[in-house]
C-alpha cells in the first residue's frame, strides 16, 4: 500500500491547481525540476532541448515496495543511458534523501518534492508509478513503475505506442469522501467492492463527532480488515483456503471498502460489533486459536532507565517507512510498527504499561535500520517461542 515528492518553480503551484489532470498525449508543463541532489546538474528545465526520454518515477523512502523498483530502474539506466534519463521524485526533504544515499547509493537522479505538486497533477493513486516523456516534452504514457523493463524501453526507442497502466483517480485520496455521512449519524454500516481512483488505506478518527466510534477501510482485502479487527499481525494469520482467493493485490475483486459508525455509547464495543457484521456480510470468516510458534520478543535493555510517562492529554501516533512518532501512546501501536519489518510475530515483554512519547527514525525501512532505531530508545528484540493468538481465515 502506498502514498506521495521535489520543489518546482513557484509559478507551477498555481498551474497544478488550475490546469486539468495531466494524461498521456498531453504536453508536459514548462517547469524546472529542483533540487536534484546527486546529479551533474542541480535542476532540470523540462522544456530544454533534450535527446533522451525522461522517466519521472514517483516514490518515497517510506515506500517499501518502491525499493525493488528503484533497483530495477537503476539497472535499466545503466544499460540504456544513451536513450533514457530516470529522475526519481520523492516526497522526502533533501536531508532525508541524503541519509538514504549514505545507506543505499544510487545512480538515479534523486529529486525532492515535499509539496506533492506534480504527483497531484498526474492524479496518481499511489506511489510506485511513473510518467514517461518524449524528446518533444509530451507525455508518452503513465505506467506502473514495476512495468518498466527492457522490452518497454526498446519499444520507446522504436517510437512504438506504450499503453498506460498507471492507476489514477481524482488526486484527493480519501478526502474524496469515500463514504457519504452526516455528523449526526448514530449508527451506520456501509460496504462495497473495490472503488476506482482511491488508494488502499485505513482511516482512524482521533477527533470530531466520530472520535473513537468509527473505522473506515478503503480498497483492502478482507484478511487485512479482519487482521485489524482482531488486532493481530500479518504473521499471525493462517489460511484454510488459498490465500490468493482471499487477497491478491492485483485482483481487485478481492478488495473491499467497509465503513462502520457506532453510537457514542457503543464505542467501547466497536470491534465486537465489527466482527459480528463482517461475519454476517461476507463469505470469508475468521476465528482465533492459541498456538505455540516461533516469535520475536521485545525487551527493555538492562541498562535502560525507567521510561517517563507522557504528559500529553491526547493520544496520537503515526508511522511509515521513515519511523514512528507517538504522543501519549500505549506500547501496542509501536509494537505493531516494529513487527511490520520482522518475519515472525512480535511479543511485548517490556513491562511498559503506561502511556509514552515515542519517536524513532530510520534512513530506510529495513529490518536492520528499524531494530537499530529502537535500540537507541532502549529496546531490543530476541528470538523465542511463545503460545500466541493465531487468526484462522476460512470460508
């Protein structure tokens, strides 16, 4: 699942809002891409005379699935440097891209666009997609980055037609208001199949009229929705039916939208009600079992001082491939974040039962970097065996 990129000329900010969405066949705007941080040039005027095709790849250091795509593009750049120039446009600040380069040097030209202007102009639904421009500055195609291979570049050089494969929408993500609601609603459940033009995501409600009593899921597999409902990691799921029949990202028929609002007096039972509704509405079912299995165990380092509890009056948190930031949070969401990079379930045996301010940062979303970042705040993981909850997915 994915999300948005470099600094353009100020005049382009107005263009991005006023012009229609860019598509294949359109003339690319006369803009300057800058800053480019690791190339012979610090900026690139797109409409300057050019003998190469430009591939603008939109990615992020927080996007784990973008990394193999970047590696593939780098190999293609080496082989096809006479005909193609790849510019990888990230939503990261220059300082973070420089940290990334120290961990993962790249021959691709890296540019920073924290304003997301071009990304929104193309209305890409998620990262890991690219725009290909010809020597006349016209958009040849909008494609998924993982579809760019030697065969595609050979067709480019022969001036053959390239089919667009990118997924685009309204450019507003969840804010397009996937579910029509009224702030006075007491109880409502809404579900549908895949909705074109929207990224796959979960939305929490920290404040406002739906605080603590609403959850929304957009274009996710039922196994993902069940996993969050039963509060387990993906490593705690066992399939009694072929997994691809339940969740295959490219098969949009396996992805759903689901929105639940409960009455204010029911908010403590939100997930109990959600479990009941999921079982009523869908043929895919889930149940919990206890099983002994290999795990990682999270501990406090022996030399670590007692953690100071937070003074924050509200609990908020967020995480991505860049790290974790939480204020006044229990340890559970942080454990879930760390568990994302591990190949086994993660069990919390730190003994930390309060609410804390937790901040970590890693250069890339690798297991090694995440574990190094948590060690800086006094935590460590070790392998072990435990009896834990396992979520069984069945029909």
